[in-house]
């Protein structure tokens, strides 16, 4: 195995586990999160390190992380130059660590760090992916309903099996992490890439608790964007739907034309058609606009891939070295003169 990027890593033969926490304006949750993760590492008897990715927070998250990193060598952090989104933050974390297994979790304490010990036990049993499945949620009804319908739609249209109610919280072995790293996608849907990678996978059910402090960062708009990223990245069903709508429309038009001919030749009457004609025109116009919008989503992602911009940009690192990866972009701060 190559060297770990974390500073101060032990040379013990115990399992080396890296926990990656993505956070945005979570200054109130970070200290407890790190304390509980380290306690879970100790309980599991592993050599563990924490990497917190600050996704361009506007509160004192970076200040809290600097203080923690100065006091505890097992805690490192990477600060991104702006808010790139949770999936980009997780990608930054995966690029900066090198361990036997990696655990992803949110920084809001709704992913209980105490499950880390169970995940490591499953890893020792030979499973390379251990994904946490939310059996009960504490979110509002509208959000629970949105998640339910999204996962139902994704599972019925995706080209691969993506477990329902399984977020990014979970453990991945080195082989799975390297497989995800090899992916050049810029619109990341990490839980989908984790399923796509394959290997032995197992679910770990849990009850998702309420947020400890702060406000939820996933608004309805962000949830819809994440859902669209998942659908477009792992399903061609929206594009194929245009073909099926076309067949249905042609069949309906042929049936209505046959009805008109029969009425004209045998019943000596022409069916009234103004209302039905307008309805058909408006309906078809709506279907065409929807299909053009779906095609536009795919084209927009092709456009982003062609531009080749990095998934994220690093502004600051602490207790962690810069990895040798062409995907990691960031300019180190220039040296300051004594007069400044």
C-alpha cells in the first residue's frame, strides 16, 4: 500500500480507517462529531484518522477545525475555495486519503458515528461496501415523501441496482475507493458510483436521528438537483421515454383518424373536432417541451464534461498532505513578508 496522506499516521499493523465528513456551516457540530468518531475508532481497535472537508463554510467552521487539528494529530481538514456541494466535498475527501477502508458521513450528526464500529465488523467479515439504510427518518413529511418517490423512481429506471433509503453514509474498501477515483465524472452521485463499483455489499439498517444543531443545508432545490444527477447519471430511461411517447401518440392519432373515416363513410357525420384538436395540440406541445427539457439535461452534462473543469478547488489544508492527483486543484497561499 502507498503511504497515507495524513500526517502522523501510526505504523501499526492494525486496520487503517479514514472517516471523511463533509460539512457546510457546521461549527456547532464538528467538535462532538470528531469526538464520537475517535471514540468509535478506539472501540473498533483500528488506527483511524478523520478528514473534515469544509465546503466553503461562511461561519466559524474553519476556525474550529484549525483548533481541533492543532490539538489532535488524527484530525485533518481540507477547506474548499467555495461551496461546491456535498458530492464534490466527498470527492475531495476521497482524493486526499489512502487507507484500508474509508467511511463517508455528514457533518450534522444525523449519521451516527457509533455505527462505525458495526461497519468495521462487516468489513472484517469480507464485505467491501457497508451502506447504512435509513429505516425511520425524523425529517418533515414532505421531505420523507420526496425521498420515497425519488428512490422508487430511481430503482425502477436505473441501469444498476441502487438500494433504497441508502445515502452516502457507509464504508468502502480501498478497491471501491480507487474505482470511484478512476471515474472522471464531474456531476458526482457517490452512492450510485458505490453501487456501480460492485464487490460484496451489505446493508446496515439504522434510525436517522434529528439534527443536533444548526439548520438543514439540503433545500428542495438542492434535493431536486441531486435527484436529477442520480437519474441522468445512471439511467437512460428519460431519453427512451420520448420514443415511447411517440409510439403512443402515433397509435392514438391512427385510432382517431380511423374513427373519423368510419364516421364520415358509414355514419355520414363528421365528429366535432375543435375542442379535441386544441386538447391534442396543447398536450403534444407539453410533451415535446418536457422531452426537450430532459434531453437538455443530458446535453448540459455533456457540456460540463467537455469543459473539463475540476470537481472542486482546494483553498487550505491542515494536518494533511496534498495528494499526487491531477484532479486536485488548488493554489497554495503565497509566502508573506515580515512587513505584512
